[in-house]
C-alpha cells in the first residue's frame, strides 16, 4: 500500500518535530519534508508533491490562508489540512473557501489527527467538532445566495450537503437521516454533478460561497 506523503508547515520547529514523531508511529504515513512559512511551503509542494500538507495558519511572511490558496491553484490534487490553535470564524471560513480539506485544532488527540489526515488523503473533509458550529453558522448566514445549480437541488440533497459540510462520513449521514449508505452516495454523486464539484472539499467550498443550505 502506498504511504500518504505529508509535508509539515509550521513556524515552530518544536511543533513540527512533535508532529513528525507522532506520525512516525503510523505505517501508512511518510513525512517527506517541512517548511516554516507559506512561501517555503509552496516551494516544497512544487518540489516534493506531497499528498497532504499539514498547514498552520499564523506564520511570518505568507500566512496559511494565502499559502493554501496558492497551493490549491497550482496543485489542485494536493490536500491541505489545517492544524492550528485558532477556531475563530475569521480563520475557519476563509481557509475552507481557499480549498482546505479539513480543519483540526492543535489541542486535538493524536488519534483525531491521523483520522483527519487519512480523510484528507481520500479527498474527504474533516472538521474539528469545535469549529463545526462555525461552519453551519456561515451556511445559514448566506442562505438564499445560491447561484445556478442550487435551484435544482432537492430538499434531501440540501440536507445531505449540510451534513457533508459538517464533516460527517457517508455512514454517519446514513444513520442520521435513516437512509442506506448507497442512497447517501447517490445523493452525493448528484450533488457533485449538479454543482460541478469533484470531491467533498469542493462541495463544502461551494456551500460556503453560495449558501446552498437552507437555514432550517
């Protein structure tokens, strides 16, 4: 099995060393490099082509938001997982809009981090439970601002989209909505087709940008 190639981006060397040591316990993960700011991160992604970038937010020079946006523009197949102490709306929403595949707080457990990392590598979205409410608030605040494509969404598709945006897996959505996993996957496929998205991360970005989830 191919390992998940990871780039660490944090301006604190001690944090990077801790992450490297933690990830070293997992056979399916390989840390291929590290960077201390956004510009160095972009250069390292160009050179190393990692599968997932673990990105801090507040760094000297180029911050994590601008770096994430630049990486996604140049390397759309690379996943960026935000690892930060910040849980404010001013950070969470712009980072997801920039293309981040997940957001986890530094106080999270190591087991949560590896779960988030693996989900990001699969093209799924992971949101720390502490920021899920922030994402839902953003969706509700922008309800009614949808563009072409949203008008064709059924109430059930909008419901599934909100659960995807909350970081739930297919199994969790199926259990919550009392649907089969196959039905949830069918709705997910329809959402991607109607909204021209290629993965769950893009669905979340579109939802945040255009307010595709009703307030109810």
